[in-house]
C-alpha cells in the first residue's frame, strides 16, 4: 500500500510538473486576434476579414518580424465576437515561429462557418480575452488584444471600464476600426462610423504603446492588418507624421 501511495504521489508530482512546464513556454508576444462578426458585418465581409488575417499572418514581412524577436516566436489565438454572449474561438492558442506554423494557422482560419449576433459588445470581448491569457500555456513579454470592429459598444458594461481593468492587469489593447460611412441609411450612424477611429482611440485602446490602424473598408483589411501586426510584433513606436 505504501508503495502504491508513493507511486501515486510521484505520478501526481510528474503531472503537476508537466503542467507547470507547459504553462511557462516563453514567447515574445501573446496575441489575441479579435474580429467583429456583429450584425453590421455581412457574410462576405466576415470572410474578407478572415482571409485578411490568413494572408497577413503568412506575409513574409510578418514572419520575419516574428523570427526577429528575442525568442523568435509568438503565441496567437483568433476569436470572433459580437454581443455580450458571443465570443467564439476559431483557432486556439499556438506558437508561430516560421513559415510552416504561420501557414498552419492560416489554414485553420479558412474552415468553419461564421456565427453572428446583431449587437456589439467590445466590453464583453475585452473581459473574455483578458481571461484567455491566464490559462493559455505561454509566458509572453507582452500580452496584446488586437480588436477589429465596425461599430461602437452598444451592450454590456461601459467599454472604458473593461479597458481600464485589462490595462491594470498588464494587457495592451490595440484597435483596427473599419470605417463604413455611407453604408447605413441613418445620418447619426453614418457619422459615428465615419469617426470610429476617434472612438477607438478614446475608449477602446489602452496600455503602453497602444495604437489604432484604420481600415477604410473590408477590402483594405489585409493591408491594414499587416501594418498593425508588424507594429505589434516588433513593439514599434507610432510613426512620426
């Protein structure tokens, strides 16, 4: 019985040690790619966004930026979101450290349907993403939530409260607002979409070096993503005008 107890204890210790080792894989960056699929994003635009990320993550410049880091690898996950109840992981956490792993991540984005809801909760998204860092199995020099969206927070708690809580936890939030002025019939909504970059700047992004990169429409999404990923991966300062 004593031998069995000792063996059980030893096996348990190995399991705990293995879990601890997995929980401390060092990476240069832990990055959540969070993409808006709320009601204002039609199916075609949703696919354009996914394809934009799939293209961007395999771009030679992005891969070289990843490999140029101190550790030469980052951890990434891809989440689609809408209201305060919809935050869906499309591609779970994995390491990207070169062309092969980038292509594998890209291929995963191509599969599966897009699920949507009508409203937009950036605050619920931030709260959800903040929890993803706690159990992802990686230890990054930086933790970043990369939010793309085409509308303001309209359900859930105030977005500034969620942002401030995340920043206090050491998380950086960057934004990629998609401007869509002219697509909506209501003047008030058109005006809000036209100035969505200002809204993101003042209410959504936060943390050291946080920034906004604007996509004028979904067709320019991939180029905007590449520009943003390069800054996030290399922790580049904001360009001087």
